[in-house]
């Protein structure tokens, strides 16, 4: 029976009134989530959470830590929660630090990146938020599968079938970062990455303040993605975002 399980791999916090107009002044904890899909011999990890401390990733890491201070306690990293040797594929939704910190633990996995993520690796800008020193020297010389080619899929989404059997569809969710990816698992659950900072914030893109808006790759496309996801949810699709709290040790399918 296929399984989808959730792991919180560190967390960050943010004062909500600095993120959204019209929000009370309160701090909110945002876990860095990773999701593991198991089916037969397949073990597909969606994102890898934060890297263990200390980062030693240069000035960019210092600036990131000032804005979004990471909390990585003993036992938090993905490698402390699963056996890296069992993972066959790693899907990276995008290349921000809270999603690539555990890449170093999976030298034998096949990596899945969008074309936009590849272009970010080739030539990144400050606003792309890529901290190269968090990536191991062997990446991306590791096995990286061809970039997905998206076509019309379920719920009006643009999808690419990773295995050719409909069990794991990569989903084009542009806006938050260049080439931002989601995953539709067993036609039941959509891993929506950072299409929103949380389910309750989906549709509130017009309230995002100037500084976090500048970090977004394309706010117009992010708003379009939000409308698409809200429509898919009304269609009956369950959405799971990377920075929401989800139950651990349960099959989310």
C-alpha cells in the first residue's frame, strides 16, 4: 500500500505583521517540511529541509539568518529521521535554503529539478535565494533526471508524470521561485511546496508586504497559482504546504 509521510526538518519564525498587511503582531513558527512517498521499491523524497548547524555559507547565509532565523535542533535533519541509503529519488520544489539543506545526505539518489531550477543553478541572482555552499561539491554532478515537460493534467494543473503510471505527477506551480514544483501523489494529495506560506495564507497574496514581495520570483504568477490551487481544492484535492504543521508517523494518503 502506498504511503506518504511527513517530516519536520527544522523551522523558522516570522513576525506576521511584517509579512502581511492587516495581520496582528504575533510570531509564527514555520516548520521546514519534507514528504516521503513509498510505493514498492520507490522511495521519493520531496524536499530535504534545513542543513545542520553551523552553515558556514557566506554573507548570503548571514542575511538569510537575520530575516528568517533557522532553528535546527538535534534530531531535526532529514538524515536523522530516515535512512538516506533507502531513498531512490529526491524532488526539489525549489532551491531555497530550507528545501536543499539535506541534499548532502543523498549522493546515490536521482534528483528531479525543474528547468527553472537548473537555470538558477547555472546563473543565480541575489533574489533567487540560492546559498551554493549549502550544496555538496558533487551536486549537480549527481544523477539529475531530465527536466519535466508539463502538459494539461488533472484539476486544471500542468503536470509531468515522473514514473509514467500516474502515481507521482510533478506539478508546475510558478511564482514563488523560478521553476517552483509541486507533486500530485496517487491523485489524492498535492504537495504544494511554498506556493503559499501556509494553507490559511493561500489567496492572501495581495496582502504580502513589499520586502517579502521582492523575494518572490513573479508575484503575478504566484497569484495565478493560488487561484488555480483554490479551484483544485474546491474540486476535492487535498493541499499540503511545506510550512504548515502536519501529523508525523501517519500515512497522509
